[in-house]
C-alpha cells in the first residue's frame, strides 16, 4: 500500500466478540445511518477473519479504520491470528494514529492482559497510542460513573497490579454503548471523535526498540523474526492450554453435557 500523508490510521483491536467491528461501523457512520461496512453478528462464532479497512472524514481530516480479527478468534490458530495482525500493521505505512483496544465491559481480565502484552512486544512505547474502549457500557453518558470506573482500574487495591499499570500507561479509556439504538451510536461516536480530534493528532511509527530505528525496509527482517518468535510463544501457550484442558477433562466425573 502506498503512503498517504493526509490520512490517520485507527486500528481496532480486541478479543473476539467484544464489539470491534460494530465500533468500526459507528466510526465510519456510512450514509449517516450506521450502515454496515464491517460485518457483525450476534452468533457464537467469530465473524471477522481478515483485515478490512474503510475510511471516513471529519473536519477535513481523513481517517482509515482498520478492522482486525479478534484475539482468540474461533477460526484462526494463534499463529494465524498473529500473522494477520502483522498484515494489519503493514496496511498502514503512514504509521499508527491510534489503536482502539476494545473490550466488552463485563470485566477487564486475563485475555485482555494477554492481548495488551502482545502489543507491547511489538513496540514497548505502543501504550502511548492505545485508547481502551469499553463497549456495552450502559451508563456511558454518565461522566462521573465513567471517571470512577477509570480510577478504579488504575487502583492496585481494586485490580491486580498488571491491570492497574496498563490503565496508568495507556492514552485513555472511553466507555460507549453501540447498541442497536441510533441515539446511543450517535453519542458514542461523538465521544470517540472528540477524543481523536482533541488528543490524537500524531502518527506513530513502530520502532524497533533495541535498534531505536524506524520500521523501515531495512528492519523488515527483524520485524518478521519478532513475529515468528511471538507466533512460537503463542503456539506453546496453545499447546499448554490444550494439555491443561485434557488433564481437567480426565479428572472430571462423567456426566451428560447440558446446553441451556
Ligand atoms: N448492546 C451492545 N451490543 C453490542 C455493542 N458492541 C457490539 N455489540 C453486539 O455484539 C455482537 C458482536 O459484535 P461484533 O462487532 O461483531 O464483535 P467483534 O468483536 O467484531 O467480533 P468478531 O469479529 O467475531 O471477533 C453484535 O451482535 C453487536 O451488535 C455495544 O456496545 N452494545
Ligand atoms: Mg469483527
């Protein structure tokens, strides 16, 4: 993809089913009616399996929204998912304007921490360009409640130290509710765009931390190597979790499975 210096790249990254593509549709707001640009569904399997992009314009600024397969996607192995993520970063030669790190506002938990650590492996300064977005947050219009929740997530007496440090170092937290109601989507979009316009004007090039050099062609091989190492680690984690599950299955008494 050729470089376009007048565009800002917004990455949508999150665990599968957390509302990643829906957030993309809210940002793009096709035909002023939130028509679907990125496929979304309420089902039980993962929907987004490929990198997809769409653009929108606000106040003369063009934004490219990059939708990605969710972490723990049901159709991709961890290695395949990691490869797709590297493709996603290649789809933005201008750099990263912002990563919207999406999670469904039930609880910020282990899966989100794993995904965050994966991003930090790519570049240790990436946190400065990450805004966490909590979807399905019904009180998202209540400023006080949003602020209180943000403070709690930074507080080691309320969450574990790993989560607290994530929320202390990211660029921000935005609560939204992209429910089917148009009014909710409009308000969510307003919050997101205000944040992007007011706080996110720089473009960030991925840096190879050791070399301190930009992600240019000469560093491509190093980046590919990092991705292979990450894919290998993720693969080991996958084997480990399958073994653990098998172990747990063996130790469980036989009973009929029930689906409610
Ligand atoms: N009420 C409510 N529903 C939401 C919200 N965000 C997403 N949903 C619903 O959650 C379901 C999954 O949303 P998607 O946007 O497809 O999720 P995703 O993270 O892209 O999922 P995959 O592509 O499958 O990994 C859809 O039925 C959405 O309508 C939200 O903020 N509020
Ligand atoms: Mg999706």
